[in-house]
DNA sequence: ATAGGCTATGACGTAGGGTAAGAGTCAAAT
DNA sequence: ATTTGACTCTTACCCTACGTCATAGCCTAT
């Protein structure tokens, strides 16, 4: 004396749409126990139970594919699945937190008429000589206009971003130093140089400007060979690295200008 | 002497894919300033700036359609858009927090040796007809919400919790039965009914919901008078008890609703 | 002239269904 | 017996924001 539910009945019971049941049948996630000769889907209690389980995992934002795997494989490591999912959720939460920070800053700035981060803040924490050097170079060669930042740049630059940018820059710098004996034109080196270029533009606050500033960037490369303070690593001068870097940058600029 | 960027150049500068630029062109979000005779897209500085703005809002998870509206309408209330978006993000964050709570509880219980509790287990020890009846009633009358919450509840409930709940329910049930000949409105009876109500809400998995579900609860009382299987005690039907209980519940609900 | 790199359009795929269209099925009321 | 109305079936296009081919045209260097 089995109770049979039609699609609509089951859908109503579980609070999902008929289309959903059709879909679940189609992808093999929940198949009706019987089909009438007319092709009607009939479900029984066990399908109802399975549907409940499905809805539970769905509430936890599991993709349907994973739900199927979990339910169909009794030996499935549910705990690991849940933990992985937890990590994903945490990451999403982090991201949302960042977005909220940015959005609140933006609202604030828009209301204030848009004041932004200062250069002092930008260079905060970096060796003073380097900061001074870069800023002076920028100002002398391209004037105030070039140093002006776009609204975008300022709005998206939270202190956390800045911190991240700084460490990313340091990382890449080390990477470049490690390449010192390689071919300056090799793809790996050029890749790192491209990143360096983008980071430098960010430090200059000109990342969103149309002018790519190739000349300026090339000058920076030459500056490294003339002023060895910039290529000090672990308190130790490194003229070979400066030479290497200058070549790599020159190559990069030439390739880009084509 | 305008600088022109090809798709690939622009894509590299901005860190997006060529496909993305094709798409933005297609949907009118970012059109190239020029097309060569061969159909090649050429972008200028102003497109680069616009693209930066687009990417800014995209980072904030705005849908492309909204970004277009924001950028194309200079009178657009950006602050309100941002605030609305902020609210949406907060809601998403809340939801994720809830999911995390549930997922952590679930992991905890699974680690405790709790396999997922089944409905059989939930109703284990209780007369089968009752189990069936309650479950069916819940599904038919309140559908998805009740069922889903119930599932959640199940997963976050240890066997000890469940056992305790069951015995407490049985105790209270006996207590109520013993009152059968008293005044349904008397304080003692009403006290027991209140407990019964709370327990029922726990079985339904709706104990933490703001909605008190008075109607549903009253229905349950009436069901007792119509289906005497629910009020069987020691294998013996008890219509008088059912009547009594129905009245007591009705009184309780009326008092609470005031 | 040919190779190799860039570009174009078009089409299909993603997750989880919504929203039909067109046609068949079933039970009850006429 | 037939019509109505409620269901049901399959097929198939729509949504986001692109990724990933496939095929073909364009451009430049050797």
C-alpha cells in the first residue's frame, strides 16, 4: 500500500517547483520510483526522504553535483566535504568583508567630495630612500600631473590593499633577484618584469592613466645601474642584479612599444 | 596623435581577457572608439578610463547592467546605489554566517559519531502511527519550511538531546492525560500545554522561528479529536482526552494571541 | 609566398532553474 | 459521450559573465 506522489504533489510538499523535480530527474539526482504508461512521474516515501537530504545540502550552498556524490556514495567523506565547504564559505565571507570596507570608504569619499589617500600613506613602511627616490624621479620627470592619481585608484586602495601591494612587490623583487643570472629576455623574467612595471605604476599612482610611461620606466631601469642603493638586498649591494634588471626592463619596454 | 590600443593591448593593460572586451562591446558597455576597415577594434584613452570605472564597480560585484546604468547616467545617484548594494552584501554575509553555524554544528555531530539522524530515529520509540501522522501533517500543511528546518534541527541535535526531548515529551503527555478531567483552562493544565507547545515546535524544527504558528498548533489540537490514533495511551483509545486536549490548546492559543 | 601572430564572428558550455509552447492524460461535470 | 479544467509530458530558449573552441580573415616579417 505504497503512497504515490505526483510531481506537483511532491513539489508542493517539499516547497520546490515542478521544474526543479524535472531537472533533478534529468540529471539523475532524484528519479521517480515509477513511471506510468503515460510517462507520469510517481514518487514514493524514499524519494521524499532523499529530496529532504538534497534540500538540506542545497541550503548549505552545495552544488547539485556534489550533493549527488555525497548521497550516492555511502562511503563519501561527508566531514571533509563539509570542511571544504566551510573553508569556501569563509573565503566568501572574507571577500564580502573587503567589499564592504571598500564600499563604505567609497560612500564616505563621495559624500566628502572625494579626498583620498596621501602619498605619505602610500610609501609608509617602505625604506625612505626608495620612496623619496621614486617620488622625486616621478615629479622631476613628469611633473605633478603624472603624480596625480585617478579617482579609481584612490577609491580602491584601502590600507589592506596597500599592504598587500607592498608585500607582493617585495616578493617579486626577490624573484627578480633570483633570476640575476638568467637571460633577461626569457619569458619568466619578462613575466616578472611586467608585474614589476604594473606595481611601479601603482606606486606612482598612475596605474589608470592612459600614458604607459615607457620612457619613465626605462629610465627607472637605468637609474638602478647608477644608484646602487635601490638594488641593495639584505644590506648588500648588488651591481650585477642592477645590470640584469636594466636589461630586462629595456627589453620589456621595447617589446611593449612595438 | 591619438594613441590607439588593440583589444589585446587594452586587455593586458587592464588585466582582463579579450573575450571580456568583446562581450562589453557586444552589450554596449564599452565600445571601441574606432573600427578599422578590417573590423578591428581600436580603443583610446577615454575607453581605458571607462574600463577602469567598470572594473571598479565590477569588483564591488555590481552586475554589468547596473554598471552601464551608473556610468551612462551622469545624474545617477551613486551613493544610493552603493548603499543599496551594501545592504545586499550585508544580507549575504548574514546568510553565510548562518550557514557556517549550521555547517560547524553538523561537522561536530558527525565527528561525535553521529551519523545523520533519520526520521526513523527521530520518531523512534514513539508509536509509528503518531510519527507518520505528525510528519505527514507537517508536510501537507506547512510544506517546505517546516521540513527544511526540521532537517536542520535533526542534524544539529545530538542523540542525547533527542532522547531527552522524547522522554520529556512522553512525561508531559502523561501529565496532560492525567488532567483529563480537570478544567482545560486551569493554570496547571495551561502550564503543561505551554510545554507541549514548545516541544511540538521542537519536533517541527521551528522552535527558533519568530512566527509562533498559533494556527498550526490549534490545528494540531483539532486533529487529535478527529484522529484518535494520536491519543492512544497504553494501547487504549481515549476520545475524552482528545477533546480535553483540544479545548486546552484552543484556550492556550487564544490567551497567547491576546 | 608562406609562416606565425593577431583579429573577427559564431556557437556551445557553465548552475539552477524560469517561462513558455504544443501536445497528451485523467477525472469529474455536463 | 463529451467537454472542461487541471495535470502532465517533452522540447527548448532565457538569464550571468564570461571560457573555450572553430573557422576564417588580416597583417607583418622573412
